C-alpha cells in the first residue's frame, strides 16, 4: 500500500487520501450516480484525464475503498464498486453537499448524466 501520510493527524491523513481534486468526485459518481466503469467516470462534467483516473482507482483499491471485478471476457474491463469502507464516506459527502449548497453561490446537485 502506498504510504501517503504527512502526519498522524486524522484530518491530515484523511486529506492525504481523499483530499485531491479528483478522488471524492470518483466516489461521488460511484455512490450517487452508480458509475462503475472506467469510461463512465470519464463522462463526468469535471473532465478527469485517463491517467489520473487510473491512478486514483488504483489508490482507492489499495486503501480498500473500492474493489474491482471483471465484467466481460476481456481481462482489462472492470466494474468498480465501493466497499463498506468506501460507503462509510456517505455522511461526510452528504455534509459537504449540504454545506456547498448553503454557502457557495451557484452550486447545485449535478445531473447524473453530466
């Protein structure tokens, strides 16, 4: 497992894992929009690049937040699923949504096909 921690502070350690500009968006897409496949994540409005997406999926898997399973006979085609550990981020993400809607002008819940 890749060691990311700058310190033993739980806030810093959590941010080291999910505090970049992409990771929580991938989790959001899985949690609220049922995205499971690499190409589905690429369709999100934020425009993640393929190399960053591949890196974040690998990291999330290493930390036990997601798992992958092949979805066809092609060994490289995977569906990604949140684990129980990944699902446990739901209250945090819902709180972030509520805070953003209340305090950041012109924010809204994204469309699931955005």
